[in-house]
C-alpha cells in the first residue's frame, strides 16, 4: 500500500495547498480497490502478490465500499480535473503483478490531466521487485532502482 499512500499524499497536498511536492515516484502502486482487470485475472495466483492477498489488505484497510471508492483510497477514480496540477510522476509497474493494469491506467489518467508522467513496465518482474533480496542483482531490477533514484535526484535539484 506504499504506492497508494504516496499517490494519496500527493492528492491531499494538492487539495490542501501544502506541502509543495516536486515529484512522485510510484513503484507498483495500488490505485484502485477493484480486483477485476486483465492483470488481476492473469496473475491472480502464483506470482508473489495474489488477488486474495490484495483482498485481505483492502479488508484490513477498509471494508466500506463507499470509502474504497473515494479518491483518497482509489486515486484512479479521481477525475482528470482533480488530478490537474499534481507534480510530475514516475510510475513503475511489473509485468507479472496483479497491480500492473491499475498502475498503468493511473499513468494514462495523469497524462490526460496534463501531468508529466513517465510510465515504465519492467517485463519479467513481480510486485515488490525492488525490495526482494532474491532478485536484487537482476539487471532489470538494478535499472529500475537506478531510474527511480536518478529521476528523484533530477527533480530535487
């Protein structure tokens, strides 16, 4: 839920006018409380993060359907007007992740709202690839972490 929290903090900061955020780095973010899209169907089981795990996480976050539909829980449901003015974003997704499609849909929606966004899908990767020691030396993982750190460094100058 870290990517979700980062996304929601950016929305809240924009709505409240503070703090002035300069960049968003969203790694495999949760952006919607729906469990029915292509990547959820394709990777429901057997690829580290499962559909049932995500249902459990959401049930422990909130079981209230109305709260799950609010943009501070499901930022993908924000209108383009609500997204306008957000800081530029880097969104990384993993090809074999239930969250892939919602992360990429959020990137498209940011783009439609005029927010500068870079969306990158890392093929052959699973959710949390940047935090798993077992894959930490895989070239794609190293590239992803390097990209995120370089983008962040550039935008914080």
